[in-house]
């Protein structure tokens, strides 16, 4: 598949998902990590920024196959909790490859 066709498919998927009412949309993945603003003034030694992007194919309520894409940034107080979150996200949304990492920012 050409890059242009792939970009059109992804755009169509986002438009399709945006049109689905929230009541019937696929439930999101909830992270256990606080956001970075909460940790800015917290008395913790380490702050890790987790980044995950990836997706999976799902069927919308009308039976069309669409991409459920995630691009999340979440902060953690330990590398272990960041890596655990990244692995869980990869298991749930890693069918269509993206980028994932944990980086120490403090």
C-alpha cells in the first residue's frame, strides 16, 4: 500500500471514529500514571516520561473496519511503572506499529 493511500486510510479512520457517539465508542485504555503537571512540584526523585503510539483494527457499530489509534504521553515516578504501562499499552494497541519509550526527565 502506498504511503499516500495509507495516510488517507488513517484520516478516514479518525473521521469515522469521531462521528461515532461516545456511548457506542470503544472504551479507552486508562493509565495508572499521573500527568507531568502533577509531578512538577512533587517531592519525588525521579520522573519518567512514557510515550506510546500504536493502534489496532476494530469494527465500528456499522461493521466497518477502522483503526483505534493511541498517542499518549504519561509521567511516572519509576522506570518500572513506566515500562509496565508501556508493555500493557503494547499488548492492547501494538498491532499497528508506532513508537514507544520511557525516558527519564528528572
